[in-house]
C-alpha cells in the first residue's frame, strides 16, 4: 500500500521534502498537491531518485505517484560541483540608481561570458527572476549561457509572486529544494 502524503496548500519546498522523507520509509508514495508547480517539483525530485512517476488530476488535487523500481539505485551522496552564481536582484548594487544597477548587471553578464572560469549554474531568486522573463534587457546574454550548457534555474515561487510564471523566456522553473541543494553542492557560490 502506498504511503499517501497530503501536501496541498504547502509552500515550496515542503511537498518535495515530505516526499523525500516518505521515500525513506516506503517504496511507493503518492503526494497530493494542489498546483502544477508542486506537481513538477515532486516529479522532478522523484526522477532524481530513480522512481517511476505518474500523475492523476482529480477534483480534490493532483496525485503524484512515485514508485521505486527493482532497478532504482540508492542515491549517491551529493558531489561537489563547480561555480554557482546566485542572482537575487535584477540590478547590481543597492543604490537608488536603478538605471546604473541595470547597466552593471548587463555588463557583468557580458564580461562573465568571456572569462575562463564560467559557472555551471546561475540561480535566480526574488527580483532576479525578472532577468529570465519576457522583456528582460539581458535575455540575449542569458540565452548564450543556456546555449553553452550553463544551467539557469529560476525560483518558481518568486516567478508566481511577481506575476511572471507564464512569462519565463530562458532557463527552467525550479524550487527551493533544488536551489538549496545546488548551492550546498557547489565548490563556490558567488552572490550578487
């Protein structure tokens, strides 16, 4: 019998954390969520654990089933990765000159592309998610990063709160679990 976790109305990353705990106790877990973002996050987590994933939309929620298979490998401890850049604002600096801060962000991203020590991942949170959305003045730079294999992860909660969830133009919508895990596995985190 699968373990059933009711994660409806739970903020990010609670549905993923509850699924992780349940998978320690059970080979099959059904997580009930109430939005597509949580469904995506739980399913993505399940894939990292080698589970088969299925989802069913019911009137009272989305039922995401994670099932370990005979071939499900035991998760390996996280390995250190390279450089991660954390961008928590759409400008650089804390001054009141937003135009200057915006220019500095664009200049930083342009310069970063020409340096040999490029990041593996760039994380966007808070107002930083505005940079990956339609109309951003740095979409060209960010698309070049993505095309070169650099992972771009934007906080889904931040995108939703700022009304940008359906306006992401580059990168992937992510969650606090993945963002925190990425930062903790990094050899170095550079925060702007």
